[in-house]
């Protein structure tokens, strides 16, 4: 029995791989696929593969009758998809479709865990977003994720896959370097100052965000492997609602005024427009009832970063 | 200045073509494209083209700098798309995308009128569906239409086209023969009995439908050519809310008990499931404010059929 992680070389893919290897989920192979050769993991069950999923036939070559779960994490992130229109559609929509087709033809009923995003929402939103809120993306990335959700739903309805589309909160604190997600600065507000580096905040302090730590998202991914039949349902993963100002207050408490002083405000209306179009608060009830979890407080998110990323790396 | 109608050989495309030729909309060419050679119209502005829009390069070959409006009516209808999964995606999603790409590269800002459907809705719905209602299709056709709407919206947001996605009510009375739409029976309930033929009703009399006559839809299409900048908005076209029982009462009034007796009830749970998943009533306010119109009563819909289709044909 095989588990596949696309984007398996990325930070979330690597964390998910580690967690699966130490979990009670049973499998004989864990295949990590990425556009760059994924970092190898010291477990005989792990196989790493460098592959371009947009190339013809690649998706079909990966998935076979023994595939049980596909975690489809590979994506072009929001600002990148806004800048490179073609690439965004190819990776975020067409590759998802190729993988779904491959699953359908390999063995109907493969659990297909698709990572969607808050970016499916946009424009005027109700104070509390819930499952009945219409998807109104205001970025190509959001449109691609919303369309891929519809694909996952339809393939599931037809019985071709057993799909789940998980809408991830903004992940904080993401280790490593800034990326081309519009939300990249969110992690930078904590990650850089705690390591003695300057960072830029492109939005105002009252911007409200919906956040999850990487560890919590990975816990929720593990549940997604074993959850009862998915019916293609889209699920807003639980998060916590925090303003940028509250994040900076927590940073000051942990890192002192010196850390806080490393945050410089340089407004970027394009970034603010995209991130402010995402909901800052979502009704958690349905996801919680299914067993999905959220972090406790933003302070605990910082603690998690220090424990799992700063100290392990040092 | 050119107007293009895909599906221009279909009954709605032909009615739209006639209406455009007799309207105040200014154009030098009206290009009717269809998979079968469209019926020619006696006007020097009309050009008819048999073409398969799913073939590579065809969409791009149609659209040029002089194209002002594209009415994209070509589609695989609901039951057909449910039976032929691949063909549905090719025609209803991929062709829409090819046309949008062709518009983008020919001249940004072409008015792109996409015909969407009630089938973007499904499952448990609020008593009154409005623009804030989430799209939850329960058929491949509905998923394809919902995804194409998202495409039209994103291409419009980027300024590549000036798009409008019009969600059509169920059209009644559709002249001609039954087709492979799940809603095909709706027109059959009136069309066949008024012409002395038997027809089958596969649903219960309390099923509520959201209807528009072809003439009213065509009026709304004309408005869509000249409406102020679209911003890719999705619009639920106005309709009237009528139960199957109310339709049959109107049939009896017009055609007498003899006409009513030509309707035989043979339940088809698959059809009932699809059609019952569509809203039977939609908030008209936004569409009405934009100038879109509905029929007065179901009796007037029957009158329209007798005047425009039965008498013109005879």
C-alpha cells in the first residue's frame, strides 16, 4: 500500500512525510514527488522522485492499483500564480485534473487529499465565513483552487476517487525563506525577528488573519488519510483568528522589544488587497466535529516554531 | 465589428441570431459556429461555419481583433455530460477556456457572454437562492458550468475579456425534439400535447421549476451585448417559479382535457434527482436592476410558444 505526496520536497510535504513515518497509518511505500529532487528521509519505505507533473503522462505513471492515498500539495503559490498566469493554471488546475484522471483509471476510490486555500474566498464576506459561503476568489490562485475543489467533488461524486479538499488557514510560522505567496510576510513577521533579522510588514496592524501552525496542519493531514468516506467534501480546516497587531504583541512578549524593532512597515497595497480579501475568521464547527484541530493561541504557535524549527535546525 | 455565436446552429443560437439581425445592436458580421452546419439566414451579415471547437486551434482561428462579442452557447447538456464524462469536460470546460484564451490574445476586452445554468446549484438549498448562495453542483454538467464561470470571472478580473456569465432558467417551451438535457421533459409537457402527441412526465407534480421562455432569454442576451462593463460577474437571469402541477393546469386551460390526457406519468428517479437539485426560485433583484426581464405568467409562456413556434412553423 502506497502513499504519495506531491510537493513532497516542500516544507509541508517533508513535515507530513516525517509525521506519517511516525504515525499509526499503515503503508509500505511513501513516494515523495517534487519538481526538485526531494530531500531523502532515513526510512526504507520512502522513495523520492524528481518529476514535472505538468509533463504529459507523468501523473499517470505515478499512480497505480496499490496507491491508497494521494496528498496533492504541489502548487504555484498566490503571487506567483498572479504573475505567471499560464503556469498557475497548468500546475494548480491541470495537474490536479491529471492526477484525478490517473486515480480514476488506476483504481476507483483512492483517497485524494487536495490542499485548497482561503484564497477561494474574496470580496465582501460575511463576518463569519462558513460552509454555505459562496466562493468568490479575487486572484487566479483562488480561482484555480476553487475550480480544483469542484473537480475533486465531481470525481468523488462519480466514485472515481474518495476526495477531500482541505482549505488550509494561512500557515504560520513557515520555516525557511520567504516565498512567492502573498501571505509570505505573515511567517516573516515572527521567523526573521526571532533569528535577529529585519523583516517587512506590508499590511496594517488591524488586518485579521486565519492561522494554523504547520504542526497542526500536519495533524489534520494525518486524520485526512483515515477519515471515513470523503464524498469530495470541501472542509475549512480549523484555525485561530489573530490580527497582525496581536501577532506583533506576542512577538514582543517572546523576543522582547529588540525583536519587535526588527519589523519595518512598508505598505504594499497589492499584497494587502489580496490578503485582506481572505476571511479572518471561519466557522470551525463542522471540521471540529470531524476531528480536525486548531492551535490554542498565537503564543503556542510561536512556541511550536521555536521547538520544532529553530531548535531542531540549530 | 463581429459577433460570434457558438452553438449558433442550435435553437437558441438561431433565435438569438434572428433577434440580433432585427435589433439596434450594430455589427458588420454575425458568425454562427456549430458542430453541424448552421441553418443559413437571409442576411448578408451572416456567415455560417461548421467547426469542432474541441479541435486544437479552432477557437483561436475564429476570434480576431474585430471580434466585439462572443456568445458562447455551445455545450453538452446535462444528462449527456453525465453519460459521457470526457466529452462533457472537453466541451463545457476546455472549449470555454480555449475561447477565453483566444479572446485574450486577439484583443483584451471582448465582451464574452457565457451561458451558465441552474445546475451550478444542488443539494440542500435555502428557500430563496441569491447571489451569495454557494455553488454546489451535483452533476458533472453543473460542475463544468461552475468552473467555467470561475474562469470567465478570472479572465475578466485580469482584463483579458469583459465577461458575463448568465445562469439561464430552465427554458420552456423549447421547440423541436426532446434532447439529452435532464430538463428536456419540461418543454415536452407543453410542446407534445399541444401538437396532439403523447409525452412522459418523469417527476412529481409538486416539483418546482424556475422557467423562462426562449424569447425572454433572447431579450436578455441582447441586453448582455451592450450592458456596461461586466467584471466577469455571474448573473442569475430572472425567471418565474412554477410547479409541474401548475404547468399542467395551464396546459389544460389552453389545450383542454384532451391535451392534459396526453401526459403520462412514468417516474424516473435519476431525472427527478437532478432536476429537483436545482433551485425552484431565485432572487431576481440584482438582475432586474441591471435590466434583465422575466416572463409574466406561465400562461404567457405557452402563448409565446404558440405564437413564435407553432404558428411560424405551420
